[in-house]
């Protein structure tokens, strides 16, 4: 297993929204998708995922429907709602701003100060 | 509608919860399957893949709990219901604990509810009259309320403080409504009585001041609701009917409302009659006599704006006027005001003191019960340490666990409270209809009301929280890992824990209760054996008021002689005599006695006050009173011969200095008559058993005839058998004679009533205290044995002797028992000083009491540690060591 990055607090929701935005997923699928799109760098504790999923459903950012998985298992599939899409956009912008700011702050050279 | 809506929401929330649970389970199961599929694909067997998937996922319960919170679950109501459900399950699993806890609390709450209800009925809302705040009764300096009728008229007309000052007296009269003539209890009321108290008629009309036009001018009767209900079957036609009262025609005016029971608590009259007709009722012309204090109490509402102090000053200015104007009759007059109902402070103070004491003891019981339950809960909490740490390890929050424990405590508290309350209500119902003395219309008006329910339930919940909090510290300190690793955290230290303190406290309280009840029981036993100055065994009393049957003056005296002669000839009768009243009767008469030389016969110059009994010849023999010197009265001591008296030793000592000096000496009584002492008798009890020695004098009834007649019949056989004979013999003389016949020992029940009540209540409280400490000690001993099972097993395996094992297991409970009992004994002995006021001869320094308490506590300890000790001795080390 490659080195794993520490998940920053508050970022799990963002990752879930992003993962689901790429197409409807069941919970296990969300885990796999996050691992995949983060280049196996971000691994989420399996159980910790579900409270987050239920919270997002309750906030109206995700909606859930029972369906059948590719290997014929009954599973609950999550997809983004309109509100979820909007939130993902906002959160992504916010994250990019923050990441850019932190990156430029960390890139600062002594003579520029 | 809003309420219904919210209920629907709550119910649907509950359904949602189970839906959510099912969905969660499905989803997590599906997750595990999907993960297992992946693992299987990587080459594992299906079973191994599923196992791995489960392990990877971790504690499902914890995540479920988090999911609940995340999806908006965990709202108060839902958690509450789940806590309740869980608590019920847990409690059902340990029925022994639950029953002991609920029973303990039910006892304590029941006792408190009972005592509080009595306190509430008697003191907090005594008479239940309109506007009771401004209602006051007059009280003399000696604490009684008796006044003479002329004084009442002066006080009524001269005061400026009362809206209307009313008066009432209490007497018995013979009422003939056309059927069986029977004695009834009568309030003789002033005309303004009902108006002054603001009592509306239930039927017809009540008395008014305008009905009074001088002596015997108002032949009217007002019925109490109870009498009307029982004797006239609620017939509204009685108004206007004429009945015979003491052989005089009286007209029924109306009926009082059901909630009005007169103005003396415990003592409800059957009918009300104008006080101006006193002569027809009591057979004596006392209305105009200023020195005859027979009017029971004066009472009324103060005018708005008049304070109690102003009213007292006003009354006392009238008192000094009376003193100046009638020095002969009204010397030394002084009034205060007291709440009416319990006969002012005369009855009120002892009743209040007694109830206050009981309340204190009941509170102690509650405290002991709380301490007990605290110990139980603490012991249980540490027994459940493993469960609790498991739950914490699985991710339950400590607040959730505490909340659940408190829910458990509250459930027990509520169950105990409701049970206790139900029990006390049942008892109160019986108390309310209880008639301790058949002769008197006495009842104890203590039906429980909202106040009682609220207090009981508040007490229950408060104590529930109190003992529920005990294990909190323990839970907060629980270190999940430690407990699971080592089984249980055994700190077998010598440290004194909260539990120990609670138990010692509880044992001390129990010892106090046991001590007080033993003291009371001893006091009662002693008062039953004490010397009354007469012999109530083998004697029958028959009492009648001849004026009720129409006899007065010489006719009454002749009738008394006929009754005497008739009974003297009956089989089984050894001797018979009569008197106007008897020692230890409730209606005692007191006479002021003056030295022979004294000419100023004002009350303040009296040499002594003595209880006065007017007796027929032969009384001393019939009553069993020992004559120490001189002679008994003879039939020649009548109105034509010089006045003579027989006095008791105390009288002789006080008036003449010594018993030997008293013979044939003279003294004076209030009306100036010189009386010669012809006999001296032993001392006795006159008003109650706890009194200091009182002076008493006996005068020949022939020298001043009365209509009130108490026949004393002495027999050699069982007095109970004579009762019917006596009644028949007397009724054969006059069938209309209102009679009351019973053995003297039964008649004395009334005198013993206070100490009996005290003994009974203290006995019950003592037993409750004992039960509580048994469960307490048992709890601790059982707990300490089960805690140290393994250690005991090792000791036994290493060859410890039984007594060593016992010492190891039970030394601590025993030490606590010893310490608590000593403390309780000392406290109890201090507390019995208070008891001495109520219970006759309650001396705390009584070896029997001391030995009794020590023995009782030792027995309790033995009883309570028996089972745990047995368990400790039967520990099988093999099983135990294998087990753990």
C-alpha cells in the first residue's frame, strides 16, 4: 500500500461529493472511486464513510436509491442532487482558493518577504 | 390539534427509527458482501473473504450510532424511549435488585406521604373554612379556651377588633325524632355563629343572631349534613319538623353543608342548637353565672386591617375591665389569640410537636432509604463495570451511559413512589373513617389531596436522582481497557468509600428509629401498669345524663338512688356507687381551694387547684381507691349536714403541709363554703397518665346533686358479661334513659390513645428502619463477598479456616454495623428526650432499652450477613479459579 495522506477534517464530504459526481455509486464504490482518483493516496476507513453518506443525504446533497450492482448484489446507489452539484462547485472553488493560498504561502522565498 | 400533531410526529419518528435500522443493516451487509466479492476475486475462499471483510469494517455498532446521529436521529424523545426500553430490560434481568430497590423506596415514600398527609390535613389546612387566615380563637393564659357566658357577652359587645365574635359549647343531649331516642353530640352555638363563619345553609336556613331572645327562647335545631344523611336519608322535608330534644319540642331549621364539620378538629357535632337554650340542654342554669366557664371557645374573623397584636391588646383591655368589675369571678384574666381548630395551642402544640417529630423520623427513613439505594446502585454499577466499559469501548459516549443509568434510577423511583403513594392512600382512607372512640364523634379528616400527591412524587424523583448520581463518578472514571483486561477493577484498599459512609449513616438512622420505638413501647407498657389511684379491672361503668330523660332536681336524685339499689341487687355485683365524673375522664372539673382563714376568694389567692369529683357513699370501694385515713361518705352526708370532703395525699400535702395534719381540718371552696376533711385517699392519675402529681378532692354528691351520672359497678367476674345485665336493669327502670355501658378498662382507651398512637407510629417506623438496614447491610456484605470471591477461593485453597474466611469477607460490614449502631444509639437516646413529652415515662436511660437496641442491631447484622457468609464459606476454589 502506498503512503497514505492524512485526511484533513471536513474534506471527506468534499471527496464523496466529487466521487459521486462522476456517476452514481454505492458506498463501497465510493471508497474504491476515492482511492482510484486520489491515486491510492487517500484511503477512507470503511465504516466512517456511512455516517458521512447519511449526513449528506439528510442535507439534501445526495439522493439514494436501491439498485443492483455490476456483480448482481443489491446495493444502495448515491447520486448528486442539484443542491449537491452546487455545493461541490462552491466547495471545490473554496478548496482551490485555500490550496492556492497555502501553496503560494509555502512557496514564498526569503528575499521576497 | 397541535398536541396530536406532535404526538403523531413522535410516533412516526419511532417508526422511522426501526426503518432506518433495517436500511442501515441492509446497506452495511451489502457493503460487506461487495468487499468480500473483491477479496474472493483476489483468491481467498468465500468464508475467509467474508471474515476479512467483517474485520476490516470494524465495530458496526459504533458506526450505526454515528449514522443515527448523522441522520438526525438521537433526538431527545427517541433516546429517552430507547433508554426506558433498555432500562426495563436490564431491570427485568435482575429482579432481586429491582424488587428490593422499589420496595425500599415504596416504604420510604409511603411513610412520608402518610405523615405529610396527616400534617397537611391537621395543620396546613385545619378547618377548611372560608377566609381562614383572619379567623382566630380566644385562648386563656392556661391554654384552654373556656369562658363563661356573661363574659362572652361582654367580650362580644365591647370588642372593636372582630367582625363578629361567635361562641360555641359542646354537650350531649337526648334527641327523639319519633323513633329510637338516642344521645347526640351538640354544638351549642351563639346566634351569630354561622354568619360569623360565613357558612351558607345547605337546606332551609341556619341560625341568626335575631333568633336569640333570652334564655330558652330559641327552640331550634340545625342538623349537620352527616346526621341528616344518616338519620333522615337526605329527606328535604325535615325542615320545619318538630322533634324532642331532652323532652322539649324543637323545630328543625335547616342543614349545614357537607364540608362543614364544626370548628373543633376531630370533633364533628351531629346537631347545632342555640346556646341560649343551654339550660334545657345541660340541665343547669349557667347562662347568667359568670364563674361557670363552660363555653368551649370564642372565635371570629378579625376586621380587615386589624392585626393579631391589636386584637389581643383590645381583648386584654376588656379583660382588665372584667377583672375590675367582677373581682370575685374574673380575677387574673388574660387572653391571647390562636388558630381555632386544634383547640388553640392546648391541643395544637402537642399535635404539632408530635407530627413534626414524626415528619422528621419519616424524613430520616427517606434518607436511610436513599443511602440504602445509593449503596445498592453503587454496588451494582461496579458489578456492571465490565458492561459499561464494553459499551464505552464499543463507542458509546459517557453521557449516553449516564443518561441511561439515570433513566434506570428514575424508573425505579417512579415505580417506588407510585407504589408507596397507593399504599399510603389506602391507609389514609381507613384512617379517615376510623373512629378511635365510639363514644365520641371523633374523626381524623386526612383525605389525601393534590398537595400530597405532588409532594410524594417530587420526593420520589428527587431521591431517585439522588441515589442515581452515586455511581456517576464511578462511570466517569471507568477505564475501558483496564476493566476488560483484568475482569474487574478491584481496589481492595482500606480506603473509606462513599458507600461505607452511606451505610454507616443508614445504620445509625436505623438505630435511632429502633431506639425510639423501643422507648415508646416500654413507656406504654409502664403506663399500663402504673397506679391510677383506682382499679379499672373488674369494673363496669354506666353513664347517663338524667336531664336528657327529663329528670332534674330531687327527681334526679331519687332516680340515682333507684339505679343504685337496683344494680346492688344484681347477681355478680360486689359494690356499686356513682359520681358526677371520674378520674381520667375527658371532662375533668377543677376547683380552686382556699385556706380556711382566707376571706378574699379570688382565684389568685387559692392555696391549690384540685380535680373535683362528687361521689356517692361507697364510691371508694366501688372504684377500688384505697382510703388511707378517716372515713368514707355515708348517706347522712347530705344537704342538711355540714360540708365534708375526702382529699388525696397531694391535696393534704399542699393545703395542710402533711397527710397527718389534714384530718378533720377545714378549707374553703370558691363559693365560700367551709369544708371539713373527713378522709384521705391515695394519689392517682386525674387528667392523663403523663401528668405531674395533681391534687384531688371528693365531695359527697348528696350535698350538691347533679344530673350527670357515672355508675361504677365492681364485680368479681368478667366485667364484659355484666354489661348487658346492667343495661337491661337500668332500662327496666326507664326505657328512655340514654345509656352508655362498658368496662372501665375500655373507657380508659381514650386516655391511652396518645401514647398508643405514638407507640404504634414509632413501632412502624422502627420496623421500617430495621428492614432498611437489613437490606443495606445485606447489600454491602453480599457485594463484598462477591467482589472478593476469587481471593476467598485462593484463601480456602491455601487452607484458611472458616472463621478466617468470614473475617476476611465480613469484617468491614460488621465494623460499619458496630460504628453505625453506636452513633445511632447515642443519637436515639438524645432524641428520646423529645419523646418524653408525649410518651409516658419515656426514660432513655433504661437498661432494657439499651440492651434491646444492642440485641436488635446484632440480630439485624446476623440476619443480613447470614446469606453472604454462607456463600463465602461454600466457595469452591476449583470452580472459581477455573471460571476466571
